[in-house]
């Protein structure tokens, strides 16, 4: 694998297990592991996602409010629509398992072990994994480049696809 770009949690875990297979990393809107969140942040996350599903709702029923909480610009109807459509396709049981797994992950120990060129991308308006968190990750990875994408929240690739794609391609070159 020349480059690896996916959710930061998965990329970090893959790198930890197979560092010799990775020549570069792109970490987008990454965190230290949701298990590291403060208790009230975990409660907020569970209340907005897991509890409604356990009460009988489907992912499509919570798609709009979840999307609005992740998109940095509430007027970005295209990004909201794209995320809602994506969430509408989620299987409830799989999503519940993903939530449970995410809430128990810790991968902050992996960042200092990363020794390949790494691009860290974060949205300027990301409240879930804010730029301050991405900067801390950047400081832990020696060969990293730090990029904040303006007018984007947690989903930089959906909210600012042209800027995102341009920066990713420049990094990979």
C-alpha cells in the first residue's frame, strides 16, 4: 500500500498492525480514540446516536440531525444531503456495533510510532475532532503535514471536495 486514506481510527490500527505495508498516511478528521472523550462528551454522542436507535428508530430517522451536527456550514445543502443519503443506507445493527466499538477505542499510543509521511486534515469548523486536537496529533507524528480546510466541519471530503482532493493529490505526489 503506497498511501492509506480512511477513517483515522482504522488507518491508525492498520498502521500499528502492518507498518511495513504503509508508505504514507492521510488522517482525516482524526481523534485519539472515542474512549478518551470526557464523560459528558460520550453521553452526548450516545444520546444523539445510540439511544434513538435502541428506542426503535432507524439510522435514516436520525440522519438529518446527525448530519447537521457534523457539517460545519449549515447552508451546505449538498454536503448535508450527501451525508443523509449515506446514513440512510446504514444497517441499524452494524451501526450500533460501530458505535459501541468506537466508544471503547484508544489509539493515542499509535501516533508517536508513525514514521511515514502523514497528512493530517481537519475542518476549520469541526467540533467533533477540532483543529486543536488535530494539531496535537500533528505534534506526535514526526513526518506529518498539518492542514486545516476552511468552511468545513467533520467531513472535509464531503464539505470541500475540490480542496480536499487537490490537497490529497498534492501530498501523494
